C-alpha cells in the first residue's frame, strides 16, 4: 500500500513532488496549479530533450521542425514554419540550413510567388522522423503512465477548456 509519502522511482516523495518552487498548501490554489502545470511541462520536456539527444543525436527544435514538415508534405513557407513553431524567422532559417545540409529537408521555389521559398521534408527526412516519432510516442506513454486512458482524456479536456479561457481573457 502506498502512502502520501511514498517514494517515486526517482527517489522523491509524493510530498516533495508537490512542493514546486517552494510553495505551500497555504498558497492560493491558482498559483499552486500554475506551478504544478509548469513543473509537469518542464519535466516532460527535459525528459524528451534528453532522450532525443541520447537516442537520435538530435534536439527537440529539430524534431518539432520535422514534425511540422511531416504534417505538411507539400511543404511550408518559411513564415508559416516560423508561425507553427512559434519561433523567429532567424531560428527557422538556421534550422532549415542544418536540415537541408543533412538531407532531411529541401528548399523549393514557391510557384505562386517567385520571391518565396517552400521547405519540404525529403523522403530520407520522413523516414528518419518516422523512426523518432514512434519512440517519441512511446516515451510520452511512459511519462504519462501514471494516468489511465480515461484520466488522460479528462485532463486533455480540462486543459482545452483552460486554453480557451486563457485565449478569451483580456491581456
């Protein structure tokens, strides 16, 4: 039987895991929730970054870039890539240069605008991404393994409602 102070596989007790940024049960619930969301997101991201680096010798930004290209096999303009990835054009240009030089992506002239370029994933890039994507999903299932399917669906729904509320809030 597990207690509230049971130790997880990394050696931290349940009580310690609930102490993000030194908060206490006396802090406002909205602050505790925000810090818990941030802590979960950061832990998942760090795990994925480490696994991508150790298993595939790549970075999360490169994986995300190829994921966008994989979702758009016809290719995307650099500005669309920048928007989808939520990074600056300079970051996209740097990633594009790297991935083109490695043969994972290619630049093509945009037939509708001679001044613009489209970036498309290559067959080799798609094959490499597909291998990574299978492992990425397996890692996420392991990381989220403390939740069953119903709980994952419920959390997904609740986070969707939260995002809608945030989007509707005045800044």
